[in-house]
């Protein structure tokens, strides 16, 4: 299926998708996640490989977020997303890792500016990522993440966002 260019995912679509997925019964999420994993085999393998050393809770959170992000882009596209191949994932991951390596030791204001520019392609999806991982609410549902798990999930899921975004460019 050829997809039409989508561009910026609007804030209402992102917010509605977050609520929609949160309200799905766990069995539905599991069933639909299995379908996404089958359709997006390379991308799911990437998420699994980079989260294999994490706690079970962190892995589950990562895959839940992967599912939610996929759902956002699928809703925006109005149908199935193209299969993301491993080569595209690796190229995007390399770009994200290079960016993070260049930011090590950088001044905080510079990092904030880079983060602003980097999130400008899909700012509402990136806000979901940041709020869920870094500014996660405290409480009974909170998933305890180590600093390393948070950083790894951020890079992995930013890569997921980037490859879906690229696939919808047309």
C-alpha cells in the first residue's frame, strides 16, 4: 500500500490515541501487539534486542510505548504502515547515537536547543515519549526505571518515531 505523506501528527490525534490505547483491555493490547510485532518484525526485533538486559517491567513499558507509537502513526496514515526494514532502523539508530555522543558534556542550553530541533518533526509524539519516560507520574502504575533503562528506551523509541515518520514522508 502506498502511503500519502502525513507530516506533523496533530496534537489531538496523538492525545486521542494515547487515551484510546490506555482504554483498551489488556487482552486486546496483547493480541494487537502480536500483530504489530508480526508486521513490523525488524522493528520489533530491534526493540527487543536493545531492551533484553532490562527489567521485565521496563521491557513491558517499552513494548507498550512501541505499540502506542505505532498506533499513532497508523491512525495518522489512515491504514496499515509500510514494513520497516532493518537497514532503515540501523541508519536511524546510528544518527541518534551520533547526536547523543556529540551532546556529551555540552552546555545545558545547547542540549535544550538540540532537543527542541530534534523534536520538531513530531513534537507531540516526542512529548508523549518524554512525559512517559522522564516525567512519568509517581503512583501505583509507575514503572521504576534505572537511568540506563530510561536512556536506552528513549533512544530506541526515538528511533521508532523517526523511522515511522520517515516512512510517511512519501
